[in-house]
């Protein structure tokens, strides 16, 4: 009898301790969440997409801001809304017009996917965006992060976002050693973010975490003295802020040597330049550059010209090499492009090959062009 009473008393004591621990943890999480939201209400930047809950505008801003600084993305956001004020107008647009408006932002698959998704929303969803993250992720180009952002901001779905800013804040707050760009790390960070999430104001909370990462918990020299979460930051307690977030080592970028042939000719007193539309599943799909001979290593311009002549691109006409540019370096996420432009004037009208068209020199700027080609054209036109 005494033993049973002893066991019951200890079980009650253990359960009471567990309950107190859970209540304490819940209180701390609520305190963290409220501190963050209070900070956000006083310090958030007055960005235009924060003045709306229109899923089209939120979606547009999220796509533009992927891999893009806010200052640059804001200008593009306004331009797109002027040109395409709603999902109907974007869906009805010509892809070339969308790519041209996107020019300079890079990662052009974002623009192509955005255009495709606009048509899908109009045609398959009666012009209404799905109101859940699960439904949004079924649309092309919308992943976990974008779906969570739209669903929480526009539809109050209690789902946490995970982008670079969130990963940095959470990894420092809890001093997580797992690389944040690994599958395990992403799951860990997402679970921790969910535990902090204010389910009554999920959109506000998500924007607050991202804003904290952008303004305070920055990659270098974070302003820990002004951080609303500093009282609970494990990395700060350890004096190891710069150690987090932990990431897997980056692979060296692939180097590609591009030898561009800037071929011009005169017809009816107008100067034309041959342009190539990129149609393969490679960089800059459906954009325009010049005919190009790619080589494994840096090649002698004479060898490139010999190959060009053998290809028949110049026809049987005489030609003059006007200029060979210095090397242009263009960095993409996983590629390093080393490009050279060989300016060739043909004394005749060459035959056009697949995907190559003759464009009046003064109209080239109207085409959607990669930034690399645009940089060269600035010296040519």
C-alpha cells in the first residue's frame, strides 16, 4: 500500500514537472514570437507588396525577389504591375515581352515559369489562385517557400516560410550545426520556425523573420545589440555568431568559353546583324544572342573564323574582321562564362540558318537579351 502511494506520488511529481516545462517552453516561444512581431511593426520597411493581400501581387513580388536585392526588385515590381496589372494581362502577354521586361534580373526561367503559371491560373483555376500552400505548389515555379509565403500572407495559413534570411535567423537562434542547405537542415530549420510561428498572424510573423534577417541578423556584422531576439540567441551566448548558418561547401563553377560572331551586312542602306534565338534547354532559353561557337578552352580567333567559314554561316561572300573584343566575364549561379565577341562585316547578304534571323541594328535593343550581350551592345550601338 505504501509502495503504491509512493509510486503514484512520484508519477504525479514527474507529470507536474513535465507540465511546468511544457508551459515554460510555450511561454518562451510566445515571448519570442511577440517580441519579433513588435519589433517588425516598428521597424519594417514600407515596401509596396506589404500594402496588399492580393495573391497575384504577392506572388509577383516573391518571384522577382528570388535571388534579387529589394532595391532592384522594387523597380521591376512596379514595371510589371504597370505592364501586367493582373493575372489576365500577364497570361495574355507574349513571352518575348515578358522576357524583355525581365531583362537584367537573371535566372530567366523564373520569368518563363511565371508566364506559364499565369496562363494556368486563368485557364484551369478560373483566374483565382489556390488558397493553400499545397494547392499553390502544384503550379509551375512555385516551391515550398513561395507557396508558404503566399498562403500565410494572403490566406492566413499557419505555415512557416524558409528562405536564406529565415535560415540564418533560426540557425543562430538555436545554434544548429546541420548545414541549412541540406535536406536534413531544411527540415530542422522549418520545424523550429513552425514552433515559433504565431498561428494567429502567420503572414506577419513570416515577414517579420525575413525582415529581421535582412536588416539585423545579416550575414556579416549583424546588429545583435538591436536584435529583439538577442536575449534568447544561443549563438550570441556562445559568441559564435559568425559560425552560423553552417552550409555545405560550394562546388567550383563550370567554365564555358563562348566565341560570339557578331556578323553584320548592309541591305537597302540599312545595317543588319545576325541574331540567334536560344531554343534549347540551356541558359537564356527563348532569349536572343549572337551566333556562337563554344569551345572547351580559350581559342585563337583565327581558328574560330576558320570554323565559321566552314560552317557556311558567312556564305561565299568576302568579309572583314572589324574587331575582336577583350574577354567578358559573366558569372551565373553554377557557371562562369568567358566570352569574346568577333565583329565581322560581310560583303553580301548571308543565308540564314536555323534559329538565326537578321535584325536591323537599331532594333536589336527591343529583343530580350542576356545581360552579357547587353553589355557588349553598349559598346556597339
